[in-house]
C-alpha cells in the first residue's frame, strides 16, 4: 500500500522519487507471535519482534524520468538490448502512481562475459541495493524461501531478508548461474521461483521459516546462466531472455579503457598514473574476458608502481595463460 512520497537517503540513489509500500501485515505477525509457546522457537520469536519493531513500510523506487544510462551503454556495449528493455520499463512508470516494475530478466552467455557485473551496475543505477543468490552452491530451495522453523538451524530465505531486513520494496535480487542449481529428489531448488517470478502470486509469497505472507511482487529479478537447456521451460517462460554475445574487439578495447579509468578514479594512487592507457595495452587487455581485465590491470598497476613508472606497459600484465580466459570476438 502506497501512503506517501519520500526520498531515501543513500549516496548511490539515482532515481530521486520513492513511495512507501507495505511488504507485510503487522496484524499477521502479531497473531503468529501470540501463538508461540513460551521459551520455545526463540529465533522465530526474535524474527517476529524484529518485524514489528521495523514496521512493514519500505521505500519503492519511483522514477521521475528516464535516468542517464550513457555510462551503462558505453561500459557494457554488448548489453545494449537489456539496457533498452530496462529503459522501456522505467519510461512506463515515470510520471504515474505506478512503481517501477521490470519483467524478470535472464542473461544468457558464456562465463566471464560480465553478466553479474551488469546486474550490480543496474542495482547501483536504481539505488535499491542488491542481493546475490549463487545457485552453483545451492543444494536446497530454502536459500530463497527459508527453511521450516521446526528444523535445527532454520532461518529465513534471501527474499525475506531482502524485503524485511532491507530498505526497499523493490530490491534487485540476482539469481546467479541458475542453470547450475543442483536439484535432488526431496526439494527443487528452483521451486520458489515458480511463484516469485509471477507478479500476482509473488504478492503473497510465504517464507517457510516465518510463515507470514510477504509482498515480493515488486522485486526486480535478474538471473544469469551459461546454458538454458537445464532451466525448466515454465521458468524460462516467466522471463525475458537476452543472449549476451562476446563484445567485438573494438568494444572490448572500450571496456578496457573504461575499466582503466574507473580503477584510477576509485583509488588515491590513481593520480600517479597516466589518465589514458596506451593502444598496445588496450589491444592486449581486449583479448581477455571482461572479468579478467580488472585483475590483469591491478597486476599491471602494481608492477608499474614497483618500477616507479606512471605508465602501465603490456609487459606489466600477467603473462599469457596465467589463469586468464581469452575472449572470442564477434566479427
């Protein structure tokens, strides 16, 4: 329920307007708390008390206009189609009472291409924070939906934590490597997504630990995968699927240049180096997958500094084959 407009105080907030939305009903929490036996289920009791103390209202990002996305387009040129899709959703919600609603996104592409990096950049742009759920290490669905309070060591899931413990009704939740989820005969680790990715059913999502209905309908879902063949068709059908191709050689050079300058700007020692990388350095960096570029550059900066130079040379980068992924380019 939207009650008033507020501006959350956060340095990364880019979309300036927000409404307030209730993500659960306090009367339901009070009822659950009253039914708990004395001196039992202390973790659950603490959770209910925390929910009552914090209250149900969370900020919901409401854009007053389409934000400047030139930096995303320039820094992630092979994600143009995805950025276009986000811009369309932002445009729909501006100058209206509607909150920002984004159809769940699947980023499909080879490892190291920058899928998780894109998700983090988008979360920074929207200013709603981000929760990362790595499915490659997930053996049970309770990481998303919580585990029953009857079990030893039980606790709420990631969705509950993002909405109840966070500040926003529409946080970005990244389900990383969804194709790596290891299902077993007892519990489908993707089971919770069947309802969470549907707007109508997500309005009354029940975490198995707290057993209180949570409004997860405004969550912005981004999933990543290397291979769609192991993702159930009903889940694929709930998402906009974007195949992320490797960047062209020229685009990879631009990514490397942007990263070089970004690293300089993030560190005080950056002022000791040339503001522009050499063409030879960019050519060599462009051969790497985007996730490897930062590590290579940090090694290069360190080697140049040890040699008391303000320019990073190609020989400062890690030697070929030292744990690096070579990039296959689009012609």
